[in-house]
């Protein structure tokens, strides 16, 4: 893959061609000795589902692996998860206000449209997820 994004992770589950990998994302200061006393430190745990129809027998729960994806896949995910819903929110909010709805009603309606957007996104998740793939590069 070109422009790869890589993270080290630990295999937590292997089932039916799927490998669940726990990735701990840390900010630059999360590994600092005084990070527990500082509000700037941040640490996030993510679970990534990697589809692998031909699983090798060399992978076991607890193994450290490197998970990769392309920056293009990340950009696509960001569009669908944040940019498009924000656009739906803004367009529907200003549309409702321009139709003469009360501000509170327009805001609630706009949130309803965002909820509807995420529902449609969920219903078409298999189609949307094409191109957003994670690959296990190898053991770390």
C-alpha cells in the first residue's frame, strides 16, 4: 500500500476468518512518567476487525502484530463519519430556519436528519466499507 498508516497491536480474538486486534493509540506525552498527573496526556484503545479469509496457523491470541491501512481509506472513513454528517447538520439546520421554523425545532429536526444519515450509513455499511480495509503486515 502506498502512504500506509501502521499501528502495533495485540491479537485478542481469532474467529471465522476475522482477527480482532487491540490497538493502543498514544499521544506523544502519554508514555511520559508524569502523564497521570497531566491533563494533556491522552491514550485511546481501539479494536480493529481484520478480515482474513485465509488465516495462517502462525497467528495466535496474544501475538503482537502490525496493522496497516492506506491513508486513502482513512480519508474515506473521515468523510463518512464526520464531514458528511456535519454537512447534513448545517444544510438541514439552515434549511429549516429558512423555512421559518423556530430555532429549537430547527435544531432538533437537524439532529433527526443526522440520526437518519447514520441509520442509512449503518444499513449500507457493507457497501460503504469497501476500500476501507485493514491488513496484518506481520508480527512485530
